């Protein structure tokens, strides 16, 4: 099983990277092959809205998103992570989701399912606010957006309260995230 992680944070070793990696580690412990893509290290431009992808050649922006398109084709699951910025996903995460447009047909059916049909998804959020229900409406909406793209949404994980310290310091969280990753494989 191939599982890719995407981290839409500007921090390479921040709360979200640690969270997504912990989920991937849980999946790897059950035998999955995993690979993490971090926007902190990648050049992923915003969608130009040029329509070039409608000419069958895929996205015309030749940046690091091309590697993610290739990985998505053979992935069985995606772990998508973003910090909450201004009650929403980050600009980096939004660039990623907008760029998925190049891989969907005009009817919004994803072409990245052609090689590997069922794609599971875990959405992982981190937020400074300690109230994990604070942004529920937006987080639910985002899960619905992924469902529209025909991902099988397994779970939305919310790591709240990072204002008080790095996510890795939260008691029991590593184990909880490991179980989320393992459940993706089982
Ligand atoms: C520009 C900006 C906006 C933020 N907006 C929110 C917010 O609306 N709600 C919240 O709970 N935390 C907010 N935060 C805190 C981040 O969500 C939190 O620190 C997160 O865990 C950072 O993840 P990272 O370490 O992976 O970058 C914001 C942080 C920044 C820098």
C-alpha cells in the first residue's frame, strides 16, 4: 500500500509536519510505503487558472506539484495536513487543493484514480486554539470538498492547543496518531 502525506505548513518541523509524519509512521508500522511532501521544501505555485490542463497534457506549471501528481496516481491514500490559519487552511495547502483541478475532469471526477481507484484520505489539522470544535464547520466543509473529489474520507484529526507547546509534547497524541495511520492500512 502506498500512502503519501502532504504538509501545507511553512514549517518543516512544525506541529503539522510532526502530526502527518506520526500518522505515516503508524501506516508504515503496518507495512505501508510512505512518502512525505512538505510545502516548506517545495515550490508549489498557485493555480494560474489558464485552462492549459484541459488540453490533456496535465498542468502546465512545471514545479514540484508534478511529482505529487505522479505520486497520487499510484497512491492508495493521502494524509493531508494543514495548520489552521485565520480559521481556514493555509495558502500553501490551498495551492495544493487548487492544483488538483488539473487532475479532475470537467465533471469533477478525478483522473488520478485511473491507475488506483480507491483513495482513502485522512485530513490532519493543527491549531493554536485549545478548543478542537472551534472551526468544526470549516473542517467539515473541507472534508466534503475532498469527498467531492472522490476521496474516501476516513477521518479528520484535530490537534488543538499548539499555542501551549509543540504537538509532540501532548500526552498520548503520538499513539493516537499512530493508530490513525495503522487504520488506513487495515
Ligand atoms: C498567520 C497565522 C494564522 C493563524 N490562525 C489561527 C487560527 O485562526 N486559529 C488557531 O487556532 N490557530 C491559528 N494559528 C496558529 C496555528 O494554527 C498553529 O500554531 C499551528 O499548530 C501551526 O502549525 P505548524 O507548526 O505546522 O506551522 C495561526 C498561525 C498563524 C501563523
